[in-house]
């Protein structure tokens, strides 16, 4: 018996040594795993992560290919979805059936608060700990936009400064008419005179300006950006907690653009042009200038057909849009990211998904810069290997920073306001400042004061109705920020 006991003791000690050796090699509980240089362990057998994407079809191709080279045992199965809202039905079915993929781009029609309330998304605090938030553009992880209750749920892709508008010009047209960039006026009155002169010098062939007036977001962004310097309380007034569209800023901006149309400074096709038509007009030289977003440089540079008709980055320049007095202009934003990813709450592969997200965090932002479409969420000076595709990218990026002002967010005062804002979206009128402007530009509206006041009243009534629906959980004063200074960044 004593001999048998000694044998058992020896066996147990041997097993202990083996297990200890496994633990020291980092393989305890994951036998056969390969340790990577960054400390992350690849699974011993191939694991497949499913990812849904509704952005450009090649957005993630390069970085996923690099990921597969480094982590051959983690396969990212990318499924490209329809763009322009074509993802709605597929996401609705997946959310209702609890069949979301491991990783997915923001679903059209769903807010972060809705997805968190439905318990559909995974916390990403492990990927974006609080001490790293300063590496990203202002407001990226703001409450109600990048996080809920202080917990991060989004992987930010594009900068929160996305959406800034600027004015692009056709170099050949300007040079052919004897102009340089230095001749482009910065104020409204001077640009009207310049536009008339340009039209006459071209023999009526070229108009000065165009933009996608029939594309609602473009018209809305433009009005917001040009109105704010005139009336900084335009839109939502955080001092009163009320909407305000009946301002001098909106009124004068609409009147100026209508005058530009009537006096043949604005191309006549602008009245029903979408953004695609606007690109066509500037490329063909029918318009010398086009108002576009920070992403427009990429669209103007991706028409290289290899022949004399090609339009590339050498053919265009970019300057600020003329403002009323030639001074700075800006748009308000409450935070968040221009686009972002989520992880499904019930993913079965969180360790592998985390490895993938950490890889994206190191490599995806350089890819965003290379695309030329916008600024990445991470501050550009912190990104290794960021190579812009055209020289104007830096100038566009500077204007994005200059043209944005961070505002307060009601979610900071009361996180329960997420439900109120969801209700407000349903109660708000279908018409907005952009549709009202288009009607005025087309001559359907003669008076602006009354429609602007009605728009203001309707939005405030919708907000009050939503607040009342909270049963006292949310109050009107939650929307009021006495320390907000209109026109300045709110960083409190």
C-alpha cells in the first residue's frame, strides 16, 4: 500500500509539472494556441467572425486581408449590405430574431440608446478604456452618442467633425477665364458680383455656383453652416432648451441663395439637382464652383478614365464657402462618430472579436485617411502610416476642424432623455429647414417668416409632447444649459 501511495504521489507531481509548464507558456485552457507578438492568443482551431458592412464595399478589404495574414486562425467573413437604407429590413429581422452578426456597421434607423435598451450590443470598454479617449476627436465617446451610462458601445470610424461643407472649384475653368484662387471672394456681396462677371466672361456657358439643393441633408447642412455665424442661437438654443428656426440667420441665408439663383450666379439646374448632378456640373465646366462635403474631394478625384476627359485631384481646388461678412462659419454637433461599428451582445467569439477590434484600432484609421473621404476618429497625428491620396486632404481636414462647434448634450443631464428623443423623432414634422428652403428656391413659398415660425412651433410642440410622455422622468430643464456660449465649443 505504501508503495502504491508513492506511485500515486509521483503521478500527481508529474501532472502538476505538465500543467505548470502549460500555464507558463500561456496555453492554460487553450492548448495549442499560438502566442502573437502583441500578446494576444490566436485560437488553436479556426474561428469565424461574421461582419456586416453597409459602407463602401472595399472599406474594410485591405485591413481584413492584413488581419488574416497575422491571425490565420481567425477568419472575418465580410458580408456587404445594400447602401442608402437598403439594410433596414435585414437588420430589423436580425434584431427581432436575435441573430445579429458578431460585428456590424451602425444599422440605419437604430440609435445607440435603442440597441442598448434592447440589450443587443456589447460593451467596448476593454477596447477603449477611459484613459485613451483623448486620442480621438472631440465628443467621440459623448454620452448618448458613443456611450450610454458611461459605458462605451461604439467603435468609432469617422471623425465626429464629419459633415463640414466647403466650396470646390474647377481649376481649368478659373484659369481659362483669367482667375486664380486669390481672386475668389469671401463675402456674399463680393461673390455675387464675381459670379455675374464670371458668367458674362464665359459667354453664358459657365455659371459660378451649384450644389445638390434637392438632396435634403446638403441643403440642411448648408443653411445651418451659413446661418450660425449670423444667429448663433439658430437651430436648437441650449440656453432656452427650445428649437428656433425663425432667426435672422436662416432668413438671410435663404434670401441670399435665392438672390444668387435669380441673378444667374447659381446654376439653374441647382433648383432640382441632387449631389450627383452637382458633381457633373463642375466636372464639365458648366459650374465653376460646387458646394460639397469634406468627402467630395474623393468623389472629384476618382474619375480617372485614362483619357483627356479624366477629372483628377489636379483639376480642382477647395476654399471656404463665402459667408455674409467674409468671416468664419461653423456647424454645431453634439458628439459621436460619423460612422461606427457595434459588436453583438451575444457574440460567441468575444475573445476573437476583441483581437480583431484591437487590430482595427491600430490599422483602420490609416485606411480611412488613404480613402480621402473624411477624417478618421482617431487624431491624425497619432496614426502611423497615414498617407492622404491627394494634396488637398490637409486643407480639407483643417476646415473640418475650424467649421465645427461641440454643443452640450441632454443625455449628460439626464440619460433617460434617450427615450424622449426617440419619441420626439416620431412626433417631429416631416418637413425640416432643408425642405422649406427648397420650396422657397423653387418659388413655391413667397413668405419665409410664417413658415419658419411654424417649423419652430411644430418642433417645440413635438419635444414637449415627448417630454410629457416620460411621466416626469425627463423635464424641460434637462435641455437647458445656462453656461452654454453660442458659437463656442462646449467642453464641460
